[in-house]
C-alpha cells in the first residue's frame, strides 16, 4: 500500500466550547499550511504492482448492497500509518473521501464515494485552538485545499482536505440545535441549507458536538454539480446507516459528510 509524504496529523487534548466559525478572502492567515503546489509528486502505484484492495476494516454488514461498488466506509485507529494506508489504497481504486468522524485518541471513520481524483494528494488535520481555527482553516483553503467534511471536537475541528483547482470566496460553519424530535432537526437543517444556497454557499461538511449539529458551507467560483441537498437520518444501530446510505447512492445521491448522534446517523446527500 502506498504512503503519501504530505499528511499532516496533529493530536490535541484541550477543553473549550465550540462557537460558529466563518471566513472570507478579506482575512489574512496566520500560519502557512502545506502547499498543494507540485513541489513533490504524489505517490504513484508501480506498474508491476496494481493497487490491491486494502485490508478489510469496513464495518459494513456482510450483505449484498445495491451500490456496494460506489461507496465504502472504514474505521481505523487514531494514528497515521493505518489512515495513510487505507485512504491511499482507496484513492488508487478510484474512491474519494466524502465524510469523516473522529473520536480523538480513539478512532477515525471515513466515508468514501467512487469519484476518481487526478491529484491524489491529501491532508488530515486537527486545527486548534479555537481562537486560531478561522485563520488556520482559511489558510488551507487559500493554499488550494478543499475540505471533505469536518469533525468538531472540544477545542477545534478535524478535517480531511483534498487538492482543488477551484478558488473559494468565503466559508462559514453554522450550528443547529439538536431537537428531541429528529424530524424537526432534519427540517431545521434543510432550512439552513436552503437559506445558504440562496447566498451561493453550499454544504461541504457536517458534524455533531455538544447537542449541536455543525454545517460547513463554502462559496466558490463554480457552483457544485448537483447542488440540491437533502438530509436523511438513519438509526444508529449498526447496520441501518449503511443500508440507508447504499439505497440513497443507488438512487444517484452523493454523500456530503455524516454526523453521529447517540441515536441517529445523519447524512446529507447531493442530487
């Protein structure tokens, strides 16, 4: 399995409260993130050794899925080596990360969709402390990194970036309270998504922390294909999220991240 050199992995253990974040081109980053400029070539597979299916770490139940070749889901320990191997192997197989969920010090879950990437460089980062999140996150965007979901924790956020040629204009994270009635929660998420789309901000990630759901929106020079987003909630009982994701993907939907609650697994989909 291939290992890429430009993976950033920061481990932090601090306590604070997560506010909403936002940014735009007017802000000046305070730190320089890794540059996706082609100063070094991403790892390439050898012709004599075609990419192999990575070691199975997927919690998907052993049943026949309608769209099982169009998505994947893995859980790895909270450390670099396994994450590198799993992500790089799936990139070589034509998958792109489209969702993450991180339990600091324990595990990293990654949702993949079959979207081949020409440039396979990527970065996984824990951005903290809170008073530096805006500048640090925006610095990645300015350098050409596109977030593929986010996972909020006590003192900041984790995200997985891939390289993007599209220039961003502005970004924001909006928090939505979790209602005991999941239908009301989904309705509130949908309303926020609609209101942001009217301002040309589109969903690029979702997370759940401290009884709030955080939604990441970006405005870019190019409107993303399939900008209609719908939110679905599946019981967090082991198999239901994967059966639900598979049915939606088989119907032509593209996951745009996922958020894990005690009882629910919330996934936004683009059509």
